[in-house]
């Protein structure tokens, strides 16, 4: 019978890495948006409206990505905590 080996620190590190990656992505998206807005600020009429509509769609998808990454990080945190609690309970049986 094979056992399951869980390293709590590895799971917690993964959660931290997901959060850091989400922050880097958001920073890059913010920089990109600022650059595009500098160009788009000179547009008028249909071009400006079209840009605003597409930017709103892009912003919504970027927010969805950030939400998913946040959920992944939270799930990893919860998993690490659950495994740790289970191990603590199992140790308490023998004390």
C-alpha cells in the first residue's frame, strides 16, 4: 500500500507563488493599459468608443483571471491547513 506524502511548506510556497504571479500579471496589465491609453486618448468618435468597449471587455477578463488565481491560492492554503490539522489530529492519537 502506498501512502500519500504531503509537504505543507511546499503547498504554502505554491500558494505564495500563485499570489506573486497574479500581482506580476496585474502590474504588467496595468502598464500595458497605461501605454495604450496614452495612444487612445487622441482617438475620437467611433475609434474611441470601440477602444473603450474592447478595453472594458479586456478589463473584465483580466479581473476574472485575478479572481481565478486568488481562488487557486486560497484552495492551496486550505489544503495545506487541512493536511496540517489532520496530521496534528493523528499525532494527538498517540500522545
